[in-house]
């Protein structure tokens, strides 16, 4: 979880991730970005967050935790990602899911 309104939050996650091989994360990590709804208060570039997700082959979910409805929707998205990565969704693998998450710009 990264609070986009705090450079320290992003730098801390970035520093921690530097100790691991980026390919290790496929299907194991999802970056949950909070605070993106208040763009004028963001201390971290959105591009930097997206690059972090791409580098670690992991999805990035932007959300706000202020509203119960948004928290519920975010939890459901995370649960679905976990189900896919755990192999509980027939016909969809973590590798296939990863390929769906890549933007056409990356190709």
C-alpha cells in the first residue's frame, strides 16, 4: 500500500522492493495506491507508480479509503485478483492476468 500523498511512503516501498528480483512478484503482489483522488495533494508522480507496477509485473489499483463503498469495491477487486493468482478461476492464470494488465504502449 502506497499513500501517493507521501513521498516517504513511495520511497519506503521502492527501497524495500529493490532487495528482491522483480520477476518474483508475478501473481504475488498488487500495489494499492491511496490518496490519488486529491490530485493537488499528490507528492508522487502517477507515472512513477505505474512504472513501479510494470517493473514488478504487478497490477496497480488506485483507490480512496474514505468511502465505505469504495473500500468495498476495492476489496472485491483485490479478492478477484487473489482468486485468479491462486488458480481458483478456471481458464485464467496469473500469467494470463499479467498480460491483460499490460498496456498496449508497453508492447
